[in-house]
């Protein structure tokens, strides 16, 4: 549903606003890298704007910190809807390495609703382009949750009743697995 | 001469050629030592929880539902892809893959969950006793991370009662 909405609403150029709420500038540099001629993001119509009032998309970097949470919320509310929020980097997705310090509130989704997550510390410029491409429907997302289950104990269980002497050797009978 | 200078500029631009990479249409190779998403191999994993103890972001949760089944859950939200888990793993069950295209619209897509059988002493059927008090503090037989709320709990005597192991299951979280 979100993808449909994105494709309908954001058919034309996406204007992005770049909000850093206390990150280390690693993700900022990668985002600016996306706008350089190597990863020319303007061929998708992506343009960096300086004000949230002009923007369709907000790129959040850094965790929600106690000092900047209010400003982040105000910037989000200043954007005209429909609006998309991208959380870029581990800090914005989950709070970062310093998720449990006193000044960090946690991921940015504690303050503003997030639509797309781009994990990485920092994410590669390709990963950011991939995230935007997922949002506008150019490619499909690749990640799915993985679940493994062991069904059989890999170690055989021995019991003294099943020992049998055979000359010098002791032989186990019925090596059952639990 | 403005026209001449413009022509000169055009020549320079043409000489530079095209540098833009055709990224989303065409896959882009990553460097050899690039660390992407860690992949857990349930066949090799012995459930020692070294990765969980060593993770700087505390992104790997370990829960023992009973004495013989251990659940290991990698959340991947704030993973910094530092590769410490892969480095500490004695069985090399964790590999840092080259996957970087992890963008999703729900954060739960990143998690990996392993359900492992833990082997116990074949004579008494229990786990081994730890040598010293400090070791006991660190390696208490059962571990309690909060899988429902996906958060990590400090393992200390403040939380865990010392006497019976079964009572530890009823600790109150804040």
C-alpha cells in the first residue's frame, strides 16, 4: 500500500531534505556522495533542498537525541504531506552504538514515523540509491527475516547398557540421536 | 571571445567523458574486504554466545527457553557491521557477507533467528559448573534477554537470584 502510494504521489522529482539529529557526519558524507557525478542522483529527479517546507522526503541521520528531538519533530511537521521519511544509517535505524547513553533517546522512529530504513554504518552510496529505488518502485527489496531451526541434536547419546565388549575394543550399539 | 571560450569548454567537457555509474540497472561490485550483513550458519553454530557478549551494539540476543534449547536472535537494526562477532566465533559460523542492499520498509526484515540444541553433560544431564565466582557471574547457566521487546538485559546478580535456576525465569523486568 505504501509502495503504491509512493508510486502515485512521488511520480515526479523527489526533493529531499537532509536532517542530521546528532550523527557523526559519516552518513552525511555518504548522502553528499550520492549527489556527486559518480552516483548522479539527479537522473532520478532527486534534488537536495535546504528547507523542510520545500521537501517531499526527509533523510534522517543520527539517533534521536534529547537535545535535538524537538527540532527534528518540528522539521517533520513543517514538511507538506504526503511525506516520506528515510532513516539512513545504524543510528537512525536502531539508535547506534551509543543507544543506551543518557543523551540518546533511541532510533528516530521514537520521534517521527519512519517509512524506509537503510542500515549500514555508514551505508554505501549504492545502498542509499537502492533504498530510494525501493521507495519509488524501481527495484524490489531483497531482505527477508531468516529463521533456522535445528531439528536433531547433532551429538549421539551413549548409554552404558548399550556397551558391548569385542576383544580389545568396546563397541557402542544403537547410537541414537536425541 | 565568448563563443570561442564556450567551444573550448565544450571540448573539455567532451574529453572528460561520462563518469556516472549505471548503478541500480547494473550491479556494482564491492571491494574485497567489504563487510556487509553478517550471515549466521545454524549448522556450524555451537551456541556459545560469544558473539552476543562481544557485540558492541548488543544486537544479538540469547534466550535459553529450557536447558537444551537456546535461541539466538540477531536483530540487525543498529548493527555497525564491525565484524567482531565473526572474529570471535570459534566455529566460524558467522560470515560477513557482501550484502549491502538491505533497505526495507520494516525493520523486522533484518533479523535472523537460530534455534539451537545445547548439549549437556551426558552423565548428570546438566550443564557444567563454572570454576570461579566471577565466571559464574559472567556465564550463568541460563541467559535472559528480552525477545518480546527486543532489548538486551544486563546479566548481574542484581537481576538474577542466586539459588534455583528455574526461579530465574520469573524475574520482573523494570
